[in-house]
C-alpha cells in the first residue's frame, strides 16, 4: 500500500502529538511524589470534577465534544490527564490568566 502525501502528513502530525504527550508524561513521572496527594500530577475525571466543580456527567459530554484537553493516557480504569493541563484549561475557561 502506498501512502499519499496528505496521509503521510497526518501520520506525522499524529506521531508528533503522541511524542509531546509522552514527553509530558515523562516529566510528570519525574516529579511524581511517593504518596497520592493533591500534588499528584495525574488526575482522572473524578479529580477533575472535584477540582472544577463540574459534574462528572458534564465532563464526559465535554470530552466527547472535544472541549477537554486530550488525556495523556487512556488506562483500563479510564483516561488520565496532567493536573497542570487541567488547571490551565480551567483557568482559561473561566477567563483567568
């Protein structure tokens, strides 16, 4: 099978995005505390709901509509995000800088 130029560009973009996500995870792992605390770098939908006051069901709908940042990983227990990404997203969403 021969890939077209547009397919190759799309694959390149997807690989770049995956590489960035891996770099963010590696940085977060380097900074991971030994205990789960409010400073733990990875958060699930449950923690996002607690952090933002947005209902879990609303967050799921927002994810489907691509209104949440992309998760850094989709684990068996569900997607996880970097706490810092969610904090930035929530501040931007509320008009804070």
